[in-house]
C-alpha cells in the first residue's frame, strides 16, 4: 500500500514529501527551503528568522475572522538512527517507509514521525481550501532534538497569536500541559596509557539487539542501556581476567537510549578463550535479567591477532574509567510526588567514546524541577571529576509549568470527550517539548500539546499508528473550529 493513499491523505501525502528530504538536527537547510517554497506556492506569507525557524501565516476562513489567532507549532528536524546492519546514508537519501498492518514503519531507520506528522498536519491546514479555522501562524522550529536552539532563538514580537497548539505529543489520548527541562552533561579527559607487546590478541565485545527509545518518554520502561550493559561486563573482565582496555564506542544521540555499544580489549593469546567464555557467561546472566524488556539482547565477541605494539590503558586507569561509567546514574532518579506515574528527574548515559586514552561521555539530564535537575547534573559532575575529567554543562532549557485549569486546557479536554466519549489523559510529560522555551519569549501564550500515537521514537523501531493519525486529524480539526 502506498503511503500517499492512506487516510487522511492531507497528512500522509505531506509526510511522504518531507520524508524525502534529509532533515537531521543542525542540518535543516534543505527542509527550511522546502517549507518556504511550500508556503509561497500557496501565496501565503512565508519567512524565516536568522537561525532558520520558518513562519507561515494564513488568514482565517469565512466566519472565523473574529476568533483569536492560533499558533500551530512543530519541529522540522528528526533523529537519524539506524541499525548497524542497515546500509543507509541519511545525508543523501529519503526515508524508506512501508505499511505494516496498522502501522507505518521505516526500513532499518528512524521513521521521522517525530515530529514529521505534526509538520504534515500543519501543512494540511495551510494547503486546505475547505477546512474552517481562525487566523493561523504556522511555526516550524529547527534543531529541537539536539539542543532546541530554534526555540531558544525565538524573539518577542514575531508571533501575534494568543493560543498555541504544539503537535509533538506521541499518544492520541493524551493532552500534554507540561514537560521537563533538560541539560547536557559532557565529561572529557585523558587516561594513562602504556605501550605493550605482551597482548597480541584483540577481543571486541559487542552489545546489540536492544530496543533503544526516547530518553524521556521511554526512560521508565526498564529498557537496557547498551553503554551500561557494556560497562557492567568490562568491570568483571578487568577484575577477573588479564586484559587491557583499548577502545570503547557506544550509543549515539543524547536523546536516544543506546541500543548498541562495543569495546575492544587486548589480552595474551593464551587467555583469549577464557575471555570469550567469561563474556558468554556474563551474557547469559544479563540476558536473564532483561528477559522481559530486552528479549533480543545479544552479547557477542570477535577476535583478531596482531603483530604490533599496542597503546592500552594502564591497569589503574581502566579501573577508574570503568568504575566512573558504572557509577554514572542512568534511568529514573525521582518520580513526581504530584503527578502519578510521571518521571520527575532522570538521566541518560547516551554516548561513551574512548580512543588512545582520550574519552568523552555524553549525558542528558531531565527534570520538571530545576533544582532536582541541577542536583543530578552535579552528581554526574562529581562522579567524573573523581577521575580527573573536565565536566561541562550546556544546552540548558526550562520545563513547561502546567496550568491544569486554563481555558485552552479545559476546551481541549471537553472537545476530546465529546468526540470520543471518554476523558483524555491530561498530563505533563517527561520528554522535552519546546513549549517551555516558547513560553519564555511569549509568557502570555496559552499552550497545549496533542498528537497521534507514535511508538519507538528515536530508534529504528519507530512506527506511527495509521488509525491514530485519523483520530488525531478529527480531533485537530474540531479543536481549530472551536478555539476561543
């Protein structure tokens, strides 16, 4: 089945169009130009600001001129992740999509439904000739996934709307009214190394088969972090076997729970079999621990014999490095005492790289409470400073404080109940939305977030529910008709 024939075609056809364009965070020039051309092709006002956010304005339809202007907002960039076995170049190729029952998926890569479906829905409104709506300001931001720099750069006065509908929620029964803020924590340093001719065998240990996922929305699901699994294995190996750590590469983007990681160890050739056996035994134990959440977890080894001198970590430095990575908190740190089942504070140990003694560890710390976010970031800094690391905080962005009794919140909930015969889940989310930053530039703007159901965002298992997109479209159109 063609994506273009799915209903509502007003969303799916536009989604297919933008998914043909590479749009990685911080590399959005092509999609920015596409959106500007799209707006101008409709004879609408289309402009960009200095950083690259795009704003398209459309007048109200007949009979809706007296309603207040509504800002429709989504982000243009997507997370580029692929399976290790997938041959795909995000820089030159569009996403390969296919229909799988009630879901749309991509072949071995992220789908871009986050936030491409939100962008496509807004495009559907802008290009429509028969959908009633108030005056629209369509705001397409950039770089949401790796720093929210587009939202951070918004200047007062560009928008005139009084209400904002963010289309980045990933459950069709939820109305999001708040979210966590975040800060990037980066530890870098250099460890003591030594040259050795004793260790002539390299053993590569790989962790693969994990689900991965969104480091905010999926952080409480008990999923394995490939980096943490790998460090657990390395701790046992350096204590029980005569090995030296040579290199590590695990994870990827800060906002994605790591699915794959690998480390290369040097050992004597006579000890290689024992190393393989120990990894196999550890793999069985860890697989049992994650049997319910990570049934496809694989811990594997490969071996290479070399005839050259190696530069490996000293015994003390490898113990310090592995200990620090193991001590770095990953996962839920504190649940909200106010909202049931809501994660308040968490951290994702997103990427670990070690090469020639130099290392980098990337984390993303999230919290709805600024002081709690600062505390967890401080704990991470303390952990890595114990081994002499330089630790930097960057990309700090605020949370979005809920207003559960607000006019727009109540209206949105009432319309959902009238359409679908049940109450929506009005909630705050642990994922980062741009509403907090937009609210800093426009403090009087009233906001809610809605969207269709998306699973596995930020991983190659990302998929969008076809029936949910239709449900979301119905809800979205009715909400536009009934804004104040």
